């Protein structure tokens, strides 16, 4: 049985390689968002109550798809809702 000695130099090289690999993974492909979200995920994302989400459905503000008893919301529709209601700030300081 052969004994293999690991030196500090070996550990430092391994650490550098590992850090480079992790950086490459993190920066190479952005996290892709889920296309379909359940009600609980939408409520958490928008920080709203179940009643508010129901009102958004009822008045047609937010579209949904119902499969069985579960409602799904398209992430793109949520993005459109947020972007469509965006209020642009008008700088008035020191005018």
C-alpha cells in the first residue's frame, strides 16, 4: 500500500482550482426562473395575502390556469404586471 503525501502547495492548488470552477459555474449561466408558479409561490414573491391574490384573479389583473384544484400563474404574466404598474421616479430634489 503506497502512502501519498499531500502538501500545503497541493491544497492551495486544489483550492484555487475549486474556486475558479465555482466562479465559472455561477457566472456562466444565469438562474432560469420557473415558468409556472403555484399560488403559494406567487403570494410569497409578491408578499400578498390569499385574498389579494384572489382579487387579482377575479378582476382579471393576473391571469391563471387551473388544473384540477391547483392554480398556476405564468411567471411572464407576473413580470408584465409588475412592469406595467411601474411608477417612474421624477427627481425633484434641488429644483
